[in-house]
């Protein structure tokens, strides 16, 4: 039996241009969340022990930054993706339920 952490990795990537250096950090975070959402829709979760690769280079001619972002994911299936936040080495990291939801439903 092959466990989840031995499954092949799939690279989810995104590339493009950023026109202002003042938004690079914010856009990087947004793009990471976007790729994680795409992964989840496909039944993949991120490998948490492999950091996202984000490279950026300034294009002097066109006066913008060119970036490439890659995140490594592993297939767990569309049902399991609902309760797995990611894989950290050999450990499955579950999605923690919000305590506020539990308390708000008890009050109602």
C-alpha cells in the first residue's frame, strides 16, 4: 500500500507581470491562495514541507516585474481535500474546525 506522502508531486504554477514594486508582497500572497484554490478543486493539497517557489525579475525595457510562482501539490482526492490542509513530510495536516462556529451553533 502506497501512503499519501509517496504519491507523485504535481507542480501548479503561475507566471505574469507586476507593474509596481509596492504590491509584490500582497500579490504574491494572493497568487499563492489562488493556486491553492485551484489545487483543491482538482483534489490536490500542498506539500507544506516544500516552500512555494517565487522568482521575480525586473524587465528594464518594459518597466515591469516578471514573476513565476510554483507550488508543489499531492493528490488526495476530492473528498479528502475537504479535511486535509496539506502534507508535511510524512504527516497529514488536518483542517482545524473553527471554534467560533461550534459555539455559535450551540447558542442557536
